[in-house]
């Protein structure tokens, strides 16, 4: 069995799809601005895995810090509804390549990277 993080990558949704993307999963709560559904080539959109609006506002506010955001987001993902969807995503990642898509300008310091580490 493959480990999900070995076959899972994080990319900006605005980048052209790549042949090795595998399953493309949008992990943002809102649809990316100015991007058509056809151009995005999104296969799954599990909104239950996105950070809560409160956490997102805190992180992008003056007190937001990545390591604390990571800790709080992981706690949100441990809640039953999110944990169930995360387990489904783990199963998909075990089946083959998976690309987590985000509109974040800094994907390395985003919720998508936290998700990848949990897969």
C-alpha cells in the first residue's frame, strides 16, 4: 500500500493541470475567483475539510501564526464530521496520485500542506 503523502502533492488551482496530478481535489471552501470549472479540472471538492471561517480569519489577521494555525486546524480535522471525510481522502490517496488544489498564494503555509501531512 502506498503512503498518501508520498503520492500526494499540493498545487495552486490556477496552475495548468499536469499529467501526473492523478485525482484533483479542491480543498478551499470557496470556488477560486475567475476560474471556470472546466479550466480547474477538479474531481472532488470536500468542503468539510476546509478550515472554519473563524480559524481562517484568525490566521489571516494580525495574530495569525502558521504553527498555531496548524495545531488549531488539526484539532478541527479531528472532529467527527471532518475526520470521516479525511479518512475518505486517505483512501483515495492510497489508490494513486492525488493533488490537493488551493488558491492560496503561499501553498507551503496553507491548510493544504497540513492536509497533505495528515495523509
